[in-house]
C-alpha cells in the first residue's frame, strides 16, 4: 500500500514538474497582434537576471517604431517582485554622423588618400566640426579643412557613451531578491500593417465562383519577430494620435506561406484571427499567409447596372454573392481587395477580369463587386424635358435612355435613377416597371433581346 502511495506521489510530482516547464516555456517568446491601421502590439517574454536592490537593465531588440509611452513591464514568475523606477528609450544608434557629433573637441586620426605620386597621409588633431562636405581639424595650433571625399579612414579612440547599436529600453529596476525572473514587456509600435487579399474564380457559366483569401503582412517597424504567436485584429479601432508625415518605404523581402490555420472569433466589437502555429515576421519583409481555405462553388450572380449619375456612358458589370454558411462561406471578412479571374476554355489558363475593394463584411451579408464596364452593352442618355415649379421648390424632368445590346444573347440591365437625400421624389410616368431599391433610388429592370435595342423613358418630379 505504501509503495502504491509513493508511486502515486512520484507520478504527481512528475506531472506537476512537466506542467510547470510547459507553462514557463509557453510564457517565453514573442506575441504579436497586428491591426489593419499600420500598428501592432508586441509582447516579449524573456528570462532576466537581477541583483537584489537597484539594477540598471537593458532590454534590446525592440522595434525602432515603438511608442515608448505605451511600454508595460510585468514580472511573470514573481508578480510584484520587480519594480520599475525609471525608463529610458535609447534610439541614438551608432553611425558615422552620431559618432563624429560626440567627438567634437576630441582627438581623432584622419587618413587622407593620395593622388598620383602623392602617398596617403595621416593627421591627428582635435575635431572642431563635421558639417557639410568638410571636416575641420585643429593641428598644432593650426586648422586644416579636409574634404570628405578625400578621407579614407577616421579612427576614434573609443565608443562614446549614450550610443547604442540597437533600439534599447533601459530601466532602473528595484528587485526584492537576487535571481532570474521571467519578465514580459508589452508595447505598441507603428509601421506594421496587414491587409486581406481575396481571389474569386468564376465558373464557365458565371453562376458560381471559388473564393479564397490571403493575409499580407508588411513589417517596417524596425524589428524582427521570431517564432511569434500571431494575431490579427480586423475592425475600426479608434486611436488618438497626431498627424504623421508621409514617408515612402521600400519592401526589402517577401515570403509566402502555403498554410494558414487561422481561427476567427468575435473580439469585443471587432474580429480576431489567431494563427494556429508560430510564424517569423522579419523586418522589411512582406509575408503572405493563407487565412481562408478556398470555398468552392459559391453561388454568384453577374448583373448589369446603369447608373447615369455614376457614369453616363457605361454599363457596370457587378458580381453578387451571399456571405452565408449555406453558400459555403459565412465568415467575417476583413476589408481588402478582391481580384476576379475566369478560365479561358481555349488553354485552361486563368485570366484577370476585374477587381474591387470590400469593407469589413459580417457573415450573412451580401457582397457586390464592381469589376468593370460592359463592352457590348451601349447606353445613350438624353434629358428630354426639364421644368421648374411655380415656387421654384420643385422640378419635373423626363429622362430617356437607349440601351443597345450587341451581344449574341439576351441581357437584363438594371437602370438606377438616384436622388439627393434632401428631396422628395415621385415617378409619374414610365415605360418600364421599377422598384424602390432604397429610399434614394428607383431601379428599373430592362430586358433586352440579343442584338437589339430597348428604349426606356420616365418622368420624375422632385420637391423640397
């Protein structure tokens, strides 16, 4: 019986030990949450050694685009055991300009290149200035002005204080006891962004489509995040910040990952997408990760819309489909660009047929993509009559639209007449039936046989 109890105790201790190790290992590392407003939240957990009492600690490899006022420090292994007394963010990185700036009035050695028969020479003296294209050096009471282009090398005695090789958080920390502690630092950073890109492939009969989505992450924050636990937030999160200058950047790297594994869930009034594995996000890198497994055979409809206020000379081509589970979707879709393709039956290659932007779209909502203008459907608009009312607070207009269908098949065109939000309106006469598409739109449905012309006329009174 005692042996049995000892065995149970040993097993319990082993389970507890393994549990603690797994928990500690899980706590170490990097967590990254990216918002689609060009900023992110970084969580870095590291083991740090403290002496009892006051310590000066360095926390390196933080993002150069960090917001220092957002930093939060937490001791995970012994909550409350470490107190931060002061914090500095050191971002004056080592470079030639910062080094020479700190060597004003100090001794330097300058090697000046030779030319032709002249050999290179070396001068030593006090650096008085390093401005524009010249170095000004005091030598034995005299002054020598050296052009930067002639300098081969400048030697300095030591690295000045206050310069760092990487952006660094420096703390004055008070520790209750000496030892190693697991600490987590959380902060926000600018210059890291994500967006959604979608692909829709139309079927041959244009009645269904295959829909897939990718996340594109662009990291210019000044730090790399190795094996990060990655989350994405979609939604319009309000932030208070001063206007930022527009800066152009160039992506230095690109990477594509074939599998997504994102889990989507509602988070407060936004939506969160959590990657089911770790991912490394390098600095100056564009990374793409699949986050929607292709939905095959989504029911869709191609429609033609003529909106003379939008474009009086063209008929728009739109693709509509429902974001529902019954239609093989039914997920929260972050805002992004949808590129539409269709297969050419002659060679089975996909060809691009248009694109549109969608806003954040909840499930059970309809999507409508305006992908281009119809080539073979030609509208011709004419204002036939326009009269003001006696009080000049009303106006009656007669519109005429000729629609010419040059296709070898019949088409149906929706003709939208839109009104200002501040007016009342009434269709008094019409050649075709219409519906109140919304409070400000009368939509006429016009069927046109193959290679035929159809004329639509209507009279509208507006008053205010």
